C-alpha cells in the first residue's frame, strides 16, 4: 500500500486542546465546515425522494443534468448541454480521484497552485504521478497531464481574470494536458470588481473559445447552499472527457444517491437561499476583517471565497500558538504549501456569536 503523509489537520490537535482550555471556550475558525441551516427547499426535496429503492444512475437523472445546465447559464453565463455535466460525490472525491479516473500514473505530472488545498497533491500521490506546485504556465513541465487551477482560491481567495484563465487553458492545450478549474467559491466575491461582477468560469466562451476541449470545471454546493453533509457536487466541461469519466465511475460504483440528486436540483434553483447565505458571510467578514487588521495582521488577497488569509510576518506555527492562547483555532498556512508558511487561514464558517467572540479577542491582543 502506498505510504501517504499524516493527515495535516491531525497535527493541529495540541493547539486545539490549548484553545479549548480558554476560560471562555474555543472559537474554531480552522475548517471551513458550514454551520448555517440547509435550505428548506433542499430538505423537502430530499424527504420527498427518500423512497429510493433502485440504484441511481451514475450519469445523474435528466432532471439533475438539466438543473446544472440551467444553473450554469443563469449564474455563470456558460452555455452547456446535458452531455457536458456529471454529478460527483462531493468535490473532494473528484479532486483526489481525478488522476486515477483519467488514467494517470508514474511518469506523468499533475500541476496545481503553489498555495493550494492539499487534495490536489494527494490525488497525484495516489497514482504515483509527480506533484508539481507551479503558478506560471510557462514553467509547467512537458510531462504535465493534469493541471488544477482554483478560482476563487482556497485558502487565499485570489480570483483569476479571464486573461489568466485563457493563458492557463492555452498552455495546457499545448501540453496536451487536461485543465480543471475548481470554482466552488464562485458565489462569494467581496471586493471590486467581484462584489458586483460574476467571477469568471474557465468554461466561459471568452476563455475556452468555441470548444471546451480538454477543459473541465468542478463545483460544489457545500458552501453556497450549506450541503456539505449531502456531498452534492458536479463536474462540467468537455463532453468527451465527461464521457470518459462516466465510464470509469460506472465501473467504480461512484454514484450520487437519488435523494441527494433531488436535493441538488432544488438547491440549484434556490437563488434566494444562496443570496441570503452570502449576506451572512459578508456580515461575518465585516466583523472579523477589521478586528484582524486592528490586531496587526496583514490580509493577503481574500477578495473572494470564505477565508481571510492573514500574516504577522512570522512562522505560521508561532501565529497558531498565539491564537490558541486566546482560544482561537485557525488553519496553519503551511498546510497549503511552503509558500504559505507565514500565513494563517481564518474561516468565516462560524456562527455570528463565535465570529464576534474571535473579533473581541483579536482586537484586544496585539501580536507584538
């Protein structure tokens, strides 16, 4: 069995224990797990579809595929057909398994951002491919077979422009590589121009041109609709690639349960619930951001997404220790690559009360 590194979040336990010892309790801003209610529309659809005695289709119901197509047109300005979409069991499953699903192995390279969600690297490790953190398309190696981009990015919230996405797609096509854009935070833009304009998708015709050849986008409803426990997600793009993924997923038994498919249909149509959730996160951001700045933290990027990427200019573990003493748990930047070693990730996915408590502690405790 291939030896994988220790799961990074397990190494945070001593700091979690220290934070929990705080007289007023711990405030956990480390893992971006939603705390707000799942929309009633999705819950009702789940219940109505609960008599699911037959196996669900791996390709997804026609209703689900039509709902994904309609959502892409309405929310992302992207024209798709039902053959361009495929449901997945959450997006992390897709990220970790895509190199396997594409048939990659030793001698191939998987490129991903220099500061990135760890599962991109783990997907390469699971198939014995080379994992290459690199942001500059000009430096992607010739053996590259899969490229991940992430916009808005986890952890730092950077948004890639149309021009940057085009450059990435062009280079991937030159290499004969599949390019996949992880876009699951696309509904959460905070700073200009993304507070008013839709965040670009890699599937936008202004990026891919007339054909989506070699290009996919991954999306999840975990954050925008509080469906993390449902594992509701999908991949879209090049119809030929979607067909290839479908065949392997059929053989592997990777299918989204029928009640979850029904709930996903309802959630995709419920724009008002997404808007309300965005307002909740914006309100929390407006409490936490100035508190961090007042406490001497510098905020990098963070113009979109559900995190604040902050630094005191010191090793992230020193910052994590400082926060733990004040009962705050955050994500060490080193979890996201060597380039994040002096940063800390603060999640906005905590209750209003917890965000307010963290802000109070941060305002009254300057790092220096």
